[in-house]
C-alpha cells in the first residue's frame, strides 16, 4: 500500500502517467524538479492526498477544478514554476485543511478569488494541524509483530521571507499563500485579511491595483509580506502597526503615497522595502513628509529667531552700557572739569557736609557723656 511517492529532483520527462490516479491510498506525491510536461492527470480517486508537489516542471493547461472538489484532505498544494494558465478556480476554497498554496511563477490571470478568505485552516486559530509522518515500507512479520525498517518524514521547500527554506517537522505548522509572478489583476480581496493564521503572503510581481486592505493588521501572525512590483496605490493602512511578528516585508515598486505608519517593525526595515513609491515619505526613508518638513522648518526658524534675538539683546546691552557709562560719568565729572565755579561749589558742598557731620557727631558724644555723668 503506497503512501508516499517521491520522484523529485530527477531528469524525468514526458507526461505524468495517468496510472498515478489509481493510487487510492497515496498521501504524498513529490514529482517536483523534473521535466514533466502536459497536463496534470486526474487524481480524483486519491482522496487521501495531503501533499502535492509538482513544482519546477513544464506542466501546462488550466488549474484543474477537481483539486478542490475531490481532494478534501489536501494540506499542501505546490505547483510553482510551471506554465499553468487561466484563473484560480473557486473550488480551491473548499479545501478546508489547506495550509500551503503555492501557484507562483505561472501564467495565471484574472482576479484573486474572494473566497480564499473562507479557507478554514487559514482563518481559524483553533483549527487542527496535521503532521507529515509516513511509513515508507516494512519487511513483514517477526515474532508475530510487524518489523518496521524505515519511516519517512515529509519535507517541503517553501519560499518565505525572500528565500527558499526547507521545512520538515514543522511543515504541518506552516501557513502560506504564494501567488507571485503571475498575471493577476484587480484588487487584493478584503476577505484575505480574515486569514489570521497566515504566516507568509506573497502577491508580488502581478498587476494588482487599488488599495492595501485597511484590515491587514488583523493578520497578526504574519511574518512575511511581499506585495512588491504591482500597481497598488493609496496610503499604507495604520493597522500595519499591529503586525508585531512581521520580520520581512517588501512593498517596493508600487504607487503608494503618504506617511509610513509608525511602529517598531516598519521603521526597522531597510529603505529598499519602500523604494519605487515616489509618494511615500517618513522614516526610514530620507525624504520627509510635508508636515514633517513644515515642522522642521518652523523649528529651524524658531531656533534662528531665538538665536538672532539673543544676539540682538547682547549687542543692545553692551551699547546701552557704554552709552550709560559715558553719559553718567562724563555728564557729572566732565562738567566739574570744564566749569571751575561748579567744581568749587561741588567740593565746597562735600567740605560743608563733612564739617556738619563732625559737629553733629561731637555734640552727640558730649550729650552721651553728660548723661552718664548725671547717672553716676
């Protein structure tokens, strides 16, 4: 009873044999990194399939509707780097256990389905997570017991945080959607913000327009967000500040404008995260927002004004001091030097004042002496 089919990273070519569709008990199919061409054969009888990886081949045609209609146990669907065309069938929204959807680097067109926000495993924090552990083969019986000689832990390479990483034991805990490098149009569905379990979201390299959803901050588990190389416009929602786990973000080459919201994460990213958005301003970019420029100008003007005021007061103080000294000193002493009669009167006044004080002091002392003598 075959549970795992792994023929990845070979040089296999031609069409995928239709006989694979008769493997009723298969749970994991890895045919990635080969040269397979043609369409995906019907796998409608493989109702136990949890993982399909057909990435990095030359497969073509439209995305089969039967994937969402029959493979209800599917957790990982990786079809990246092929030549698939057409739209994303809404039947994929019926995959309640789907946690990893990678359709990147194809020729997929039209809009992103609104119903992606209804995938239970990506929207419900309490939804169960399945592990990927499969027994690959057994030798038979030994002492009336099954003797297990090998086991297989499924692994998958996911594009996350700007690089490809291999996930094994933690694969069942991952939750990502990668639709990058296609020809998708329209707006980012508001419903996508209901995917609160999502760790990675990549819509880069498409033709998406409109605004970034205001409620993007509801996706609090996001660690990686890439919306670069689209035609998104408007302001960055303030709810970005709620994405406290965000460690990788790329919004470059869009038409975003306004001030970058303030948060620990958003200001810590490299300026290249925002490059190609001529209307964006604020930290960490070097170009300040109009309000910041005005505030900075006012602050500078106030500083210059205060500095000039200090300089003016200091200069006036010294001028007043010099003038006051000149007028006060020379207004009195100068007249005494020039006018002889005034000089005589001036000094005579001080002589008379000295005599008067001396006489008054002598009289006061004599009175005290007489008073003390009478008491004795």
